[in-house]
């Protein structure tokens, strides 16, 4: 193992702002890259790339994301507050550049769908657009927004009400073989990766070492 350097809190806080943002955002390692689809009450669509998505539980099926402070207009959170719906759409590795471009600060009357070469798709009862080009699409209904006093961000929680994915990637126990989708992950703010599965292991028990599963 290489020798490890150290940075204490004072040194971290004294980093130049953009340098510190890259440094801290890189610490969690590989994160899923998703496009969040929303629309406002005037049917103006919006698309934004997010890497802070997590699952919060399966009963009910909940997922969350972190939205940055509203120091500038945040069309995504404004839209989902207004309509109560949003979508998560995985990013294919061949669409990374277009997906990254959605992070540009477009005006409200400019849709990232048209500006970044994506196609909106709609499902009955969900007032938010899906991304047709995405191999994994998740429709969510807004359940709760929790303001985080510590940094001004918002924790947005939605209930999964629709999932669209190829049937062949769903395994017999319900696990989704994500690696078969060839979707991108991201580290930091701008470094994208192609994911590769290492192995799949059996349920861990104190008195038994895990085994590699035959169905991966």
C-alpha cells in the first residue's frame, strides 16, 4: 500500500472553493449517474444530472437525492414541489457527454431534453418525463423534503411507483444485474466510468464464509 498523506479540517477548509468541492465530492468513490426528469405546471420540461441518489428502503420502496442550496434557481426542486413527481434515468456510457451537458445553467424556458439531445417519454399518472434513451427508468412520487440546516441542502424523498428495465436483467431472486446495462458511474464532479462486476456473494453469516453465487 502506498504511503498516505493527511489533510486535517483546517487544511480542508482552507482549500480553494472549487478544489475543495472536487476533493470532497471524490471521497465517496463511484456513484451512480442519473438524469432527473421534471416538468413545471406549464409543461416546461427539465433534466438534470445527479449523483447523490440512494435507496432508503423497500417497504415502502423509497429513494432519495440531495439537492444543493437554493442560492440560484433550482428548476428541478421547484418543479417537483409544484407537480409532486420526478423520474430517475440511468445514463448509458455512450450518452455521458450529453448527460453531463445538462448540468449547464439553462434558462427556465430552455429544456435540457432538446438542448442535450434526449427524448422525453410519458407514462399515465406520472407528471414528469422519462428519458427514452435510458436503459433503467424509475418514476417517483414526492413524499417528503427535509431541509438540512447544517448546509442548506434539501433531502428529497420519493416513493418508487414505476420501474422500466429490460426483463432479462432481472434475476430469479429479484436482483438487478446492473452491469449488463452498460451504464455510467461518476466520481467527483466530472469523472465518468464504465462499471464492471467483480463477483456476487452469498448472504453473510458469522459461522460461514461467503461463496460466489452461480447466478450473477
